[in-house]
C-alpha cells in the first residue's frame, strides 16, 4: 500500500461519502417543495426561488468534498 | 489533460503573473466599463432609448428582489450597487467562460519550470483568488456597514457580548448563566463569519471549476455532440451560482444592519411607554386622547 494508491483510494472514498448527505438533503428539500406546490399551485413562483437557494446551500457541501478531491 | 486548480500564468508584468482567468476577468470588466460609458453618453431624463430602457428595467427588477429581503427601500438602494454588481459580474464571467475557445486556444508559456501549451482563456471564477477576494469583500463590507449603521458597541456586543455578562452579574441569579451562555453564542457567531467567507468562495469556485473540468474531460472523450447538454447545464449553473452569491451577500448585509433583538434598551422603552400611557395599545385610537 504505497502512498500513490492510498491517494487514489482516498479520492474515490471522499467523493462517495461526501456526496451522500447533500444528495439526501436536496432530495428532501425538493420533495417538500413539490408537496407545497401540490397543495397550492399558485404559490409555485414564490416557492421556486427559496428552494433553489436551499439546494445551492446543500450542494455546496458536496462541492467542499470535491475540492478536497482536487487538492489531494 | 485536466486544468490544474491554480490558474496558469501566461505572461508576467514585471513580477506580477497574469493568469488566464485574469484575462477573462479583465474582458468582463472592460465590457462593463464600455457599456456603462455608452449608457452615460446617451442618458436622458426624457424618452429613453433602447439601451437605457433595458438598463432601467434591469435595475427595477433587481430593486424589487432586494426589497423582498430587506423590506426597506432606503436600505435596498444602499445595497443594490454591491449586490447587483456581484450578480451581473459573476453571471457575465460565468457565461463568458462557455464561449468556444475557452480552454482550447492555447499559447506556449513557461509554467512550473517547463515550456508547455497553456489555455489562453479560462472562466474567471475558476480561480480561487477571484472568488476569495469577492467573498472577503462581501463579508468585510457587511461588517463595516453594520458598524456604520448601528454603532460600534452594539455591533461588538453581537459577537463579544460583554454588556450582557455585566448586566447578568448585576441582576444576579439565573441571569449570570444566561449572560454567559449568550457570550458563548457570540463567540460561535464569530467563527461562523469565517465559515461564511470560506463557504462563499469555495461554493462559487467549486461549481465553476468542476464545470470546467467536466467539459474538458468530455472534449477528450467525444468532442462533438456529447458536451452540448453539459454546456447547457453549465449555463444554468452559472445563473444559479451568481444568484446564490448575490442573495447570500444581501442576506448577510441585511442581518448585520438590523438592530439586535432582545437588547436592554428595547425593554426599558416598552416599560416607560406603558408607564406614561403611550404604549402600543393606544396607537390605534389617536382620537381618544
């Protein structure tokens, strides 16, 4: 197990584990937004922008792990 | 051939490296300066021309959005220059990075001690220096405007709540605990400011750089039809990231320029108001006085 192969493994595992949380978070977020739009179709314009904002926040966590992968 | 994380220098001005992301940023800046110069030459208070009409529509649109966050026209007008500039600059430089030629037109340059081909253009926000500078600017300006708006000591008390501890000791009992806990929360808020800078810069950098790497890898696989949907995705990501950066800056500015809640002065004002019979209960019937 030399340093180079450990580095390759770590890159893969970092991105794999780091992507689980944001994926679940974005899925829950958009699901709740869909539910809210389903209850009240007129409010879709008002719901869309905060949903996008929340999704960008959650995605940023995945981007952090991607930056770690690039740094390794 | 994946682009490296650090933008490659393609020329040197003395000892200052001019990187390919810097070239893109300068193209964006020159575009805006020229556009604004044209606008200023023909601006009239009478019937507006097409460009002035468009610019006014854009400003009205942004002002409406900023109003929805601040609920205060005076503050919206104060924040609009910075927040609107962030949005338009980041949007334009992200979209500029999708033009064909970015990443493929190369020049030979001396990079890391070896002569090799280096791309001439690279999306401006894929350089961590630019995003870090913008994030620092955003957070520092929000603190400065907070100090200017509510005064230095109130702003200081948000983070290092010395006033709360002293008042807690004066009242004694459970208030000592409450004062200490609020002081600890203030310290955590301070570390949250550092997290704000890091998250703002890394979010924008990560999205745009990852898009650049994705498109480069796709070009090396199948150069012709395959990258198209991903370039469309990059356009959308460019809009969303510009919006997120601008809106987050706006939210930070708004939060730091609001009066802090639960301060002692507010409670005293309410008590005095009740004692003199001029409290809020009487606001709706001025004629009865």
